[in-house]
C-alpha cells in the first residue's frame, strides 16, 4: 500500500461540529498524553481492506511507536453520538493495520467526553478517562504474551499460611479470567499486607506490572506499609510521595494517601506532560477499602486504568453494597474471605475478653436534681448558657461525650484499667494499652488526670497520639517498641485502624462508636499473636507465656449498642458548605418558579440565585481530572440559558454530579456559613417549614451578639439592620 500524504487526501468526515469536536476535545486529550499529532500519518490515515465498495477507509488517528509500527488506533465521534457507535468501525481499522504491519494496535473510540479502550486480544472494552502515553502503549502490547498468574510460584517466605496462599490463588485466577478487580476480606492481623506483597512480587517478576500504587487514608499507614514492603522486598524501589517525588525511571512501588495522589494527578508534570496519566499504574492496592473511600475518592479509581486489589478487615457481611459494586462483585461475595472467628479457631489470632466496665454517669446520663451540691456547682459551671441564660435539666448519656468535665469519672476509668488490665514484667507494669478518646480535649483531660493519679510513672508513660501532635509518627514508633514508652496511648482516630502492634493487651473504649465497621477495626488492634509476652517459655512447647487473649474495657455501651444494632448506624460523608450553598440556591430558585412567586421582586431574587449557581460552574477548573470526568455536564450547565428552565432530570444531574464539585465563592468560612444560614432561612420561609423559627432564632442570636460590638465601625454602619433582626416587630416574630 502506498501511504498518501495528508495534503493529498480529503476525508468527508472533516466537516462542521465534528472537526471542532476533534480540535477542542480529542486533540487536547491526545496532546496531554504526549501525542503531538504533527506527523503526516498521525491523522486521517488511509487504510485498505475495509468492507465497503472501495475497500478504503480513513483512520481518524493512528498512534505510532518509534519503530514505525502502530500502537493504537483512535476513532472520533461527534459529541452528539455515543462513543460506542465507533466500536466495530475501529476494530475494522485495527484489522487493516494488523494485516499491513503484523501487529495489532490497541483500540480507542471517543466522542471527546466518553473514551473507550479495547485491547481485544486481552480484555473486553472498558471506559477510560483518557489516552495512554507512547511508553504505556508499548508496555501494554508487551504484556500480551505474559504467562498466567496462576502458573507463577507463590513466595511462601512472604505469605506461607494456607489461607494467604489460597487468597493469592483466588486473585490470580480472577485476573487470569480477565476480571480487573479483586477484594480480599481478611481479619486484622492475618497478614493482608503480606499477601499483597507476595502478589506484587509475582506480578513484578513476570511482567504483569512495573508500577504499582498503594493507597492508605493516613500517613502512619502509608509509612507502615512502605516499611513492610521494603523489609520483605528489599530490592524493590519504593517511594512515599507524601514526602518525596516519584522518579519514574527508578521507582516501581508508590505509596500515597488519597488526598496526596488527588493533588498530584493534576499538578505533577515533566516537560509540561502529566506524570500521572491514566495508564501510569498497572495495579492499585486499596488499603481498608470501605464505603467512605468509595464515597470520597472514587474519582481516583475512575481516573486510573489499572487492576484493583482491595484489602479490608471488615467482615464480608458488613462490607457495604457500594464497595462490592466498586469491585464488580455481588453483595457479600468477595474474591476471598478469612475472618476473625476462623482465625481465632486456627490460632492465628487471639480473641478479646470484655471486662465489666461502667460508670453511672456514662451509662445513664446526668440529671441535675440527682447531683450533690458540689456536683451541681460543677454542672452549672460547665453547662450554663450565657447567651440564653438557661441550663439543661439533664444531659442524656448519648450526648454526654460532648462534654469532658467530670474528673471523678475519668479517675474511675483509669483506676480500673491500672488495677484490672493485663500486665507484663511479672505483673508490675500495665501492658501496652490504647484508650480511644472522643476528641483532643477529652484526650488531654485523660492524660492530665493520669499525671495526677500516677505522678511516679513519669510524663512519657501515657501520651496523646492524634493529629494535633507535630511528630505524631515518632510517638507511634515509640509505642510500637516493646521496652519504650509510651505504655499507654490515648488515641483520637490515629490508632483506630491499621496499626500493627502485637504487644497491645488492653483496649479502653472511652467514646461511643456507632459504625460497626470501625468498631471491629478498633477491636482488631488487640488480636495479633505475641509469643512470650509474659515471660520466657520453659521449652518450645510451652505456650503459657504467650498472649492468649486481650481485654476490652467498654465504658460507653458499644457492645450493648451493637447487640441491638448489629449493623451500626450508617455514617454518610458530610457535604461541604460550598455544596450546601449551591444546592440551597437551586432549591429556592426552583420553588420560586411557582405562580405565587411570579412578582418582580421574587423573580429578581430567582435570577440572582441562578446567576450565582451558574458562576459556580464557570469557576470550576476544567484542567482538573475530577472535573474532566463530568466535562459534558459542565459544558451543558456553562450555558446560562440552560438554568432558566431546569427539568427534574437537570436537577438530578446537578445534585449528583456537579454540586459536589462546588468551590468556595468566599474564602471566609464564617461568611459562607452565614450565607448558608440565610439561604436555609429563605428556603424554609418559602416552603412554610417550621424550621423557619429555628433559623430566625439563630439570626436574632447573631444580631444581638454583633450589637455588643457596636463600637466597631463596620458594625455601627449596620446598627439599624441588626437592631431590626435582633428585636423584630411582633409581625416578623
């Protein structure tokens, strides 16, 4: 076949909106992946062998390797058409190129918004976020002749327990069968990370992967995971990108938190090209894959086109529907499961024992009338509301942990722990202990009371470990060392999950937990085996000195709660203030369409609300990978006229896809929260909702407090308005 120069051929497809679509959307996406499209044969490439009268076809784009062989073929469709309309057409182009050059290219078809990749020698078509780079396409094609993962020997020095081997076999079979996602449910302490490390070795050594991403939700877990990989695979080049840059020519195993990789996808560039293109990683390992990760960071998994391995200690019956959907699995049917009860039976984990632990206040709440005179004085000091000049008559037990005020209660908890907790060093020293506190203030209060009760133990015997600590990781490192203080760690979320310290003997629940998933993860801190913790065994058969169980002191009725509510309470990810503001504007504007609000004043307000919502869309960063995922919708609602007649479907699109992207229109958080208060007030007013009285009370409270600062010039300017809201006429009240 004679290859014609671009200037010598004219394709009937280069017309109107189709051509604009290519220039504005598809060309841009290709250039982001490093394809300059300046070669004579890059676009409108003529092929022979098509099933038409002439046998000739024109390929929209051919992406070439340095050796002159085609790496990929791209078919461009108009944005009005489904990308998949081009699937068969692109396959025929690939056939023609394969017949001509002896190598089958990877297939892409796109309308600029939805892009599909089809390596039809390996996988079914799948939706991707963008195009592969030249290097990634070369690598993709080179993997076509890989041997099956199931045929690769498992390194039992890394993962040799029978269930770990079985887990690896299940994952290997899943990937061999061309599924791209796998989920392992394995109880805390059974070696999830070891199993993942063994899989990484299998895939790295045999051409299944060259770059792998390990994701965790906290820096401490990233550090712990990296340390484990370095220890068991010392020749593997690793980078923690929360602290250092990835060297793409050197590093093969990348560790990151979710926020870090989100930020780097858009910002990390080399020679103006994105480092983290959609095909950058071959495998992503998700540590503790659960609902909150799915809700908040699903954009990561939609962006990267990689195999997924999820790890979770959550029992398979408690893994939520969204997580199973993320891994393309049926409910309660993970790729492999090895749970706590089985691990305890197999003696790979130790069980908990619950200590009878309760205090009257924590169990029943506090009633003012039942207190002693001294306690009443303390109660009044803590709970008197200066603004309303009132005090609650009682504090319900479920609300008690908003207030840390009773020294006696904390002293009872600490005294029982030091008396009844499991001890080491011949019974002279409390074993490693985690106290789960509600918040930082609560944790500091516990620490202060311990210092007063046990001053002889020194200042580092008990330490608060939370995000307020500048060097929190160093405290975790110290806590994990057997002979080093702290012996007691007061945790505010940081030690709830993922920390691997076999020496932990006591857990103290000094806060209410209402997520069954989190509760089980917290219990998992104590389940690991610890041989010889209570002394030197007499011989190798002597297990009497080993850790046989651990203790749980539950002061907040968590076990009782989950007996009644075994699934816990679903915890939804909170919406940002910016999202709530945008949604409130839209709701009010829709309500103002009703005929009772057709007067000029209300319609002017409606226009202002819709203008503000429209501006929120215009402010979105279209270069962000998160925004690109919904670019079609962003473009639709960038048209101001679209907002004047919103359909029910439009509102669903806005609330499902676009309002979560809203960014602040005022960087003063207090100002944003006041805007939200006023919008909620307006909505409740037009809806004749009783909440209007609550919002009115809030507005009066704020106005009265501002009037106390009347000496400030800005407040003085608004004195009349503030007075009107603080002391409204009877009609408005």
